C-alpha cells in the first residue's frame, strides 16, 4: 500500500513523513523484551528504543544457557530487509555480569524495525529476530547552563565576525607596522556597521529555520490514532463497535492486518472505576476501520479499551478508547455465550502481592494460581521475571492446555491506565511481527509485495503444558498495578488477578 501511494502522488511522501501511523504498541511501556531460543541458546534480549528518531537504541543480551563467545546485533528496517541493512555490531561483554552483552544501534527511520541478535559459541551460530517499533515520543531538553553557554558563545562568535570585518577593511590593507589612516579607519567602521545587521539577519533566519524544523519534528511525534467506541442494539443484542476515525487514514489508510495468536485484534476492556471488571475479546474486522464484537455480561459503567493489532509491515499498535455501558447494555449481553470461543471475562478484585512472598488466587474451577516468591523486590525500571504456578484442587501441579497458542497470557495495567501491556512467556514482542520479518527475509512474498500467509494462526501447539510458567518484564513506572494472568485448563479459560506496587 505504501509503495502504491508513493507511485501515485508526491504528496504521499509528505504523509509518510508526517504520519507515525501504526507504529507503536502498548501504552506507557517502551522496553521491548524477548525471552526464548536463538538456536540452542536460551537468550533474553531487552531493547530500549530511543525517545527521538534518529536515535540510539540500547540493546542488552543475556545468554542464559549455551556458552556464548560472541554476540552480534544488527538493526533491520522493514523496507530495507537484511540485504539493505548495515553490518552487525559486536556487543560488548558487561563487566561483572556473566554471559551478558550490551551495545547501541542507530534507528534512523520511523516504523517497524527488528534487532537481529546472533549468538556464536560452543553450540554453533544462531540468530533470533526481535521486533522493535521506532517512533519519536519526545524532544531532548536543554539545561539552563547549556543554554547560557550557547548564548555566550553566540555573542562571542558575532563579536568575532564583526571584528574580522572591521580588520579586513582596515588593518589588513596596510603594510605591517604602518598606521591605519583616517580614510581606511572610516571604511573599516562602515564594514563593521554593515556586517552587524547582516549577521543579525542571518541569526534571525537561522532561528526561524530551526523553529520550522522543530515544529515539523513535533508534528511527527507519536500520537495515538483517534478512535470512537459505541454500543449498538441490533438484533436485540448489545454490540461494541470500535472504530478508527483518525483524519490521517483518509489519505493514508491502514496497511493489511495479520493475525496475532490467530486473531486480528485482541481487545481488552477494563472498568475505569475499580479495574475489577475485565474482558479479553476478539472482535471481527470489517476490512476498513471498524472492529465489532458482542458485549459480554459486564456491569454498567465506564470502560477503558485497549486493542492490539499487527500489520504486514511488522508494525504493531495499541488502539485506545473508552465506552459507557448502561444497564440496558448489560441486560442485553448474552451471559455465558462468548462471541468468540477464546473470549473470556471476569469481575473480581486482585489479590495483593506481598514483597518477596508467594501470593495465591483461587480460580473459577477451584484450582489455584500461585505467584511464586522471589528473592528480589519488584522495582520500577528493573528487569524482573514474574513466575506463576497452577495447582489443581488437591494441590498437585496442574496440566494446562494452550491458550491462543501460548502456555499463558498476561495483561499488566497501572491502575490509572497510564501503563498497559499484553505479554506472554516470550516477552512483550509481537510473534506475528517476528514472523513477518522472517518471511520477508526468506522472500515469502507475492509479486504485489503481500506476504504469503499459510495460516492465520501464529505459533500454536496442542500438547499438554505443565502448569508452571513465567513472564519477563520491566515495570516502567512506580505505582500500583493490576495483573491478569490467563490460562486454559480442561477447555476453560481461567483468570488469576493480582495487585502489586512497583
């Protein structure tokens, strides 16, 4: 679609520059975390994208098992692919940290990137793809001290240039040691008088140019797409409609969507007042801008909406919005009849996690979910691993079934809604985006540039799963959080709810 726009109109270049459309996922949680395999190596990769673009992303690679001797990191932009990307950089070992490597990569453009992490060692050479969204989210500030220093240097520079003009028209034209006559001195003063306003005009023009550059940069800062949520009452049912109404899409429509865990959207509905009513839904997409789904039996009130979607380009985005449910809407909801077989909802408070202590929540079928004790405290900005265990009614380790292709899913939200993340044991990355990068590098595309999707289910497996799992995460801000952890057991999706303060 982007290539078609560029061929049709030069104005598309402007739209492409101005629109960060569909280029960032999740809310208030910028760190990208991958936990999984690179060949025979167990690795954890953390990418901290830059606030400005172009900018430097910080990459930390921990090789948990496998005996690595070298780690290479490489930024790959979605349009360029591996062939059009720079050579990989060697990550440096971190002093005092075993099998931990770090490096920095330039992200030069807005849009979907991936970091290719190559591990070399006793188990051979293997590469894993970590999708990263590159968006400008802010401006680098200037301290008062630096501002004063720059002003002083500017004044010194202007004074020096005026002095140079004065000398060029006066002293430089006489023999060494000779005195400057009155005529040349007058000419030098005229040159200095002319140079001063010329330099002032240059400074004024430079300031105006810089202001225009800054204005353009601010116009390209990431912003959420405008959405509208509403409830319709067709066919005696309450249906939630979640529509993208952003004006950018009139000239720059959405790229094709791809399924993430087999669904085009994962929609999370959380009540704004207490965050107790929670639903994980999978709406139907009309192919343009609107997603719709039947409302589950949630109590009346105002709800926050978070909708995760993934594009063929490898870009991901979380759409946000809000909607009010009335008593009539709740009455029309079909209790116990989900619109999608994987839809699930709950309305219970969380169990408060005590620092470094095991926390237990009783699930709907009588089994329990334990948040396993950890020797370290949860702190904002620090890498952590959230470990859980599900036990059956007699206390034995439960056997789970895949839920949306994974052993478990989790949603973490700061209670004020400023932080929202949907993660799984592989981390915060989009597995569909990871697949898109791998397919594009293999050349699995049609003549029109579309991806050759074999199935709309990404990464599913049906083998029984042991009831113990973990999520890697970095809490971005201090404050209270609620965590919903979802698993499937005996054909039913169960949700554990926990509260924690980072």
